[in-house]
C-alpha cells in the first residue's frame, strides 16, 4: 500500500545551517490525500495538488532536495485556501459516487451500503500539527473531515510489522490515539 505525505518546507526543530531556517514556520507545498476503506484496507480514491506558498513563494534548494518538488510545480499550484476548497469539493463528489462515510458522519438509513473510510498518513505531524497550525495562522478553517486519520507509522510501531500483511489501524481522533484491534 502506498501512502503519501503532505509535503512541507521550512525549519524543523530549529536546526541551524539548513536553508529556510529561521523563517518561523513550515509551509505546505503539496497536498496529497489517500482515502482508505477501513473495512477492506483498499484505497478508495486519491487527491493531489501542489500548493503555491504565499509568504515565501521561492523554494529553497533544501526544500527541492527534501521533497523532489520543483519551483515550477508550486508556481503552477494553487494557494492553500483554494486547495482546501478543491479538496472539499472532491470529497463531496467521492462521498456521493462511492457512498463513503467517515467516523464523524451521522448514520443514515442506508448504512449497509456505506463504505467506512478515513485518511492515512505517516505520523500525525501533517494533519495533527502542521496543517492545523498553518490554517490557524492563515485564518482558514481546517476541514473537520481531516480531524481523524490512520497513522501508519504508529500502526507499524505498535504491531512491529515489517511487511504490511494486515492493517491494524491506530486512529487519531481529536488528539487521542485509539488502537482498533
């Protein structure tokens, strides 16, 4: 199974000597999303767009080396507010087409046809910290649908699985970690 990370550039942990250090915050340069069917473990859909940084629009050499994302790719991207709007439209379309439900959804009459889904990440940094902080800083509303996810790194760490043979998700719901066994 492939997972994707929300690519971001900027200082991390105050490490000196890195290009971009001291600018004060990470910035999003890519927004991929992998939607996982939690009943089957199959990927239901994927979303991807490049994000055009507004505060510091020129990528550092460090950022390009870290992510493989080029200046041209982010120049052709969209600002984060437009990215989030496109993402929400995509989610609404996918929910209607595939009858997808999330843990935060209210149950409907046709629950037997519904496909329970969530997003997957590698650590809770991207959705739990970085996106939350960036939305707050830019006075944007983080979509509620991104408040729960499966942290695959925690899954591997908890289960000590070298190869993915069965998915035992570790859910992050409003800052709490729940292991689904």
